[in-house]
């Protein structure tokens, strides 16, 4: 897995934790953290898929 995928995965996990804490304290700021978690999750999948495709192309072509 590429380094950027690890970074975005860490951001995703931390933003989910921050959203949990925010909602537990009764703050609506957790919505922003949920949106950040969704964005970073999509970025993680993008970087993983891009690396997998690049690896497959280098082997076959």
C-alpha cells in the first residue's frame, strides 16, 4: 500500500474518533468530522486502486 494511502487512512480513523467525541459531547461539529472521514476514505481507496493498477500494468506491459 502506498504511503499516501496510509496517511489518508490515519486521517480517516482520527476523524471518526473526533466525530465520536464531538457527538458524545453534544457538539454538532461532529458533522464536519464525518465529512472529513468520508473524503479521506475515498482518497484512501483511490490511492490503493491507483497503486494496484500501476503494479498490474507494470507486470503485464
